[in-house]
């Protein structure tokens, strides 16, 4: 399993958490930190496979921190 790190940022104006993982590349947002981690992991899997970062079915884990 490949693991990546995402730093979460709060967008006061939008009322959303957002973060990026440039190595994949993934940028996404959600209303909660837990939602951000869930969304990042969903998107990362698809984009990672499309960009050849992981083989189809090889899991990716995104760890989110503030």
C-alpha cells in the first residue's frame, strides 16, 4: 500500500476544509476533516491508477493532518 500525506487547510469564506497531494495529484474539499480524508482516499485511488502511480487495485492511503 502506498501512503501519502495531505495537510488540511480551512477556508473560512467557503466553510470547507481542503487539501492537496501533489504527488498523485489530488486536490479536494469537504465540510469536515473526516469527510476530507474519506474524499481524498476515494479520489486518490482513481487518479493514482489513471496516472500509473499504483497498479489497478493497489491500495492508496491518504493521511490527513492539520
